[in-house]
């Protein structure tokens, strides 16, 4: 008897093949970034097998976003550490504008809140 459902790894390979034409159409520098994103998405193949309700491309993109967010946090932490070493103060929270949440923009009357 054979498998009736593809493994997460097999699905990932198919998604990568689907993205190859898109990647080739990008500019050279964007191709390098895309290849890096694809590599980052591979770090969570095992976890996606537990998310049976997600479409493969959704899991693929979420994995990329997760790794990019982790990189961003590490960079922010390093910048803050360097600022402290150089005696540069953090930007006060008061200078950061208070923007509306995405839910408020989508549902201004609060019907889905």
C-alpha cells in the first residue's frame, strides 16, 4: 500500500518548484533574497505537518515570516545594545505614533471585535 497523503517535505518540494519560475523572473539581487527566504521556510517543515488545516503556501509564508521576525528581533536587540554602549538613548515611546489596529480599520463599527 502506498501513501494517500503527501508528507510535509514532499509538499514543500512541490511549493518550491512552483516558485522557481517566479524566482527566475526576479532581478538578481531579489533572487538572492528569495532563495534566502526559501531556505528559512525549510526550517519549519516538521511543524507544518501538525498544521493540517493550513494550505501549504500559507504554512510556507508563515514559516518565512517567523524567521524574518526572529532575525529582526535579534538585529533590534544588537542595535539597542550598541546604543547603550555608545551612550545613545532609546527613542521614547511618546515619539512613536499610535496607529489604529488592523481590525479597527477592517471593522470600524466593531461588529467583528
